[in-house]
C-alpha cells in the first residue's frame, strides 16, 4: 500500500497539472497542504487497520452466535423443567 504522503503528493500533482502553471510552485504547495489537512480531519484508516477490525468483528459475531445458541438451549431446558413439574 502506498504511504499517505505519496498519495497526497500524487493528488496535488494531478490537481496542479490541470490548473495554470505556477512558476514558484506555491499553488502546488498550497494544494498539497490543503489536501493533507482535509484528509487528517476525516480520520482515515489504513487497509491493514480495517482488516484487523474486520477480523475482530467476525470473531465477535461468532461468539455472539455461540452464546445465543447456549441461551436458547438453557431456555429450552428451563421450559422442559417447568413442564415436568
């Protein structure tokens, strides 16, 4: 995966390439700084962080399903106990 800095630079290059030439490069620097600031505010995560959280969520779902089955079995046992008494 590309580093966020490289992505910001590529995006800034694309934006700067479609706009008029700025010999001093100030416009490109301003665009790059603006993009970096905007992306920092939107709380992006890396693909790796996302995949880790997906795995945690999957394990949690499996545990919940298992516990739901156990609760259902215990409830069934309670109902059977009431019927026999």
